């Protein structure tokens, strides 16, 4: 294969590729319908010309046939008058017109067939154009829907999905961290005086139940031991009040 053949093939391939990419379905279909309508106009003109030619041929045929009939009658008239030569001349004229009429009749028959064929072609082309228009509207609607779908898909693809999901994951981790910190703060807050009293009350209940069980085993009534007295120390007036309240609580427990 020569260099020029290869180069020609490459050029034609590139041109075809460019044409294929440049083709817009809607525009191509519209142009196809326009071309078909132009063909329809030309076919209508051809049908009109064929019909006009047929009519002219028909007129000529009728005229020659009429002349042939006229000279036939003249030949009979001349022969009836005894003028044989004139009758012969009339028959010669009659034959000339009759031959012409026969030729025109053959042309007229052929033209009639041609006109019928052209009319059928015209009807078929009109039907194809109507079908093409319907199909064009349908394909245009499908093409528009496909374009809209493609634009939507491109928009979705252009979204930074990974980045967005990463942001959600980071925020989820942050929320979990805040929840953990909140639980830790609640646990730390619960270790104050209220929690200490709760633990004390819980342990007192266990001790009481244990003392009751011991009493049942030994057969004696349970007694609560007195709390040891607080060690003497230098106290303030507020401490004395608190000590008095503690003594009162001890006496109530003893009772």
C-alpha cells in the first residue's frame, strides 16, 4: 500500500469521525425531512408535467382521429358522387391522419402508465414524509430526554462524593467524641457528695441485712454499734454545731 493511499485513508477516517461527532440528531432529522419535502416538490412538478404532456398528446390524438373520420366521410361522399379520384385522395388523407392517431394513441397509453406510476410514487413519498415527521418528533423527544439524563449524570459525577462522605465521617467521629466527653463529665459529677451518700446508704442497707441474718443465727436481737466518738481537736463554732448534730444522730441510731 502506497503512502498516499494510507494518508488518504487516515484523512477520510478523521473526517468521518469529525462528521459523526458534529452530527446533532435533531438537526440531522430536520434536514432529512427538508430533503424529502424538496424531493416531494420535484416529484409533484414531474407529475404535473407528465399530466400536461398526456393531455397534449390526447388532444393531438383526438384531433387526428377526428380528421381521419372527416376524410373517411369525404371519401364516401366523393365515391357516391362518382368521383373516384377524389375519393382516393380523401382516403390517402384519411390514412395519414389515422396513422398519426395510432402513433399518438400508443404514446398516450405509455404516458398514462407513466402518470399512474408517478402518482403512486407521489402518494408513497407523501406517506413517507408524514411517517418521517412523526418519527422525527419521537426521536427528538428521546434525544432531549437522553441529553437531560446525560447532563444530570454529569452533574452527579462532578459532585465531590468522597469529600462529602469524608465530612460526614469526620462529623460523626466528632459527635461520638462529644458524647464520650459528656458521659465522662456526668460520671465525674456523680462522684460528689450525693454519690457518697448513695454509696453510704447502699452499704448501710447491706450491713443491716447482714446484722439481721447474724441475729437470726445467734437467736439474739440485732443491735447497732455506736459510732466512735470524734477525736477532740480544735474546732470552730460551726464544727461544734455539726458535732452536736452528729451526736443527735448517734442517739437516734442507738434508740
